[in-house]
């Protein structure tokens, strides 16, 4: 008789040697949030910018013009 808990799941992509049972979910999430400033653009806005550098340049120009 086979025990289904010891049989590897064929759909599971994680290898058996990766044991995460002692892991803590979200252990560093607060530290990560302190060091990052992620802004999500709506798809229609993002379509106008090929790279994050292009977004930054456009925002710098907008800030510069608004400051005048």
C-alpha cells in the first residue's frame, strides 16, 4: 500500500530537496518596503514608455516645468 504523502506530486515543480517547512513568510517585507518605492502604472500609461528610464525622464521634465 502506498502513502500519498510520500509520493511526489507530478504537477509540483519544487524539488524534494527544497524544504521550506521552517521558513517564515514575510520575514523581511517591512525592511524591503523601507528601501523601495514602487509605483504601478496603468496599462494605458505604461504603453507610452518603453523603459523605466523613459518614465523617470518624463517625470523629471514635468516636475521641472511645474516648478517654474
